[in-house]
């Protein structure tokens, strides 16, 4: 069965790099890639001098511009001569990016969103970069892979999975760790950052459950003695040259407890490695 992957684009260089990253990541899989551009338009009211069909004309112009730019992206992909089993389709949608993505995920049964962490800095607003955090937090029925600006694809050396061992793990929630680990032959490094390496009984149970869920993958457990989780995670990733972070976004708890709000911003907009956000499906 083909994978269905959404690639939101604002036609920036980072959006293009993200498209190429996703294409290379899934080079060995059959995929349907959906290129989505969310555009808006504004009608200036000039009173009696405003034409009756001004709104429709401006809308059509904005949509035509979006469609033309999407066509250019398709042409750029064709020029790359990617010999992969991929199809690319384009969609120009009049909506805010977050709302457009939410609706598209539902209507097309999207399995994964791949988005850049910086958008078109020449535009009035940084479109997708400024929405990366909102997408990570608010789209809860689809994993989100956030790709850093100007990152050139290479198979990740290892995938870092930080955890407090307090989450109730389920295999279906972790399927994308399996998928990417198998695709890239990357081992998983489960990281626990704490001042103590002693786990209570609940944490021991959750760790055992995680081992069951990861059965079939190459993985190792790691403990880093540090009182600040986000700093410990950065130190671990930097010291080992790790090339991907995966975590479960536990609603109302994960971002507030495991990562501080500044850390969410750091991951969403300034991470140096791709960040894959999974979701606690019980929420």
C-alpha cells in the first residue's frame, strides 16, 4: 500500500529542501506525495469605486498564482529525475496554513506531515516556520516531521527517543519509529535524562512495555545524569552526532513537563536535526 504524505509548501528554499528530504527518506517506498499551498487574498474596499466582482477577481488571481508556483515545483521535481516509485499531486487551497493542513489530513487520510521549520523570510510573515510549533501541538491525529532549514538528506546515524518512562506506550503509536528505523537501518537510542538512574515501579513497568513495543528493532537504553531534560537532550545529540529526534507529544503534559515552552520553540524552529512528533492516541 502506498504511503500518503503531506508536504505543505510556501515555495521557499526550505520548503523545497523539505520536499527533497521526504523524497529521499522514502526513496525505497511507494508514496503519494501531496503538495499543499495555503494561500490568502485581501479585497480592498474602495467604496463606490470597488468593482462588483472585485473579490472573485482577486481570489482567482491568487489561486492562479498559487497553482502556477505549484506547477513550477512539479517541474523542478521532474528535472531531478528521481527514479523512485513516487507520485506528486498539487493543491492550492484558500485557507490559513494550520486549518488547511488539518482539513487535508482528514479528507485524504494522510499518514505523515513533513514540514520545514523556516518559511519564506521575504514574505510579510514567515508562513510555515511560524506555524511549525502550532502544527506540532495541535494536529494530533497525524505524526509531524519537522526538517531543519538547509538540511541535506543523509540516512540518520541513529534515532534518539527521549522518555521519562511515564508514558503508556503502544506499538501503533510507535509505528513511525519502526518505519524510519527500518527504512534507514538506524538504531534507536532511548534516552532518560534525570539526576538519578533509579526508576520507580511504574517507570520499570513502562520501560518493560517499551521493550515489548520496540521488539524487532536495534535499540539501546541510555541514562544521562542531568537535572534539565532539554539541556541533557541537546548534549546527548550533539556529543554523539545523532541525526533525528523522535518523541511522543502527550497532550497537556509532555510539552509542559518534559520540555519547557522555550524548548518547544527550539525544537520547532531551531533544531539542527529532524524532529518527528508522535502522539499519545489516548488523548
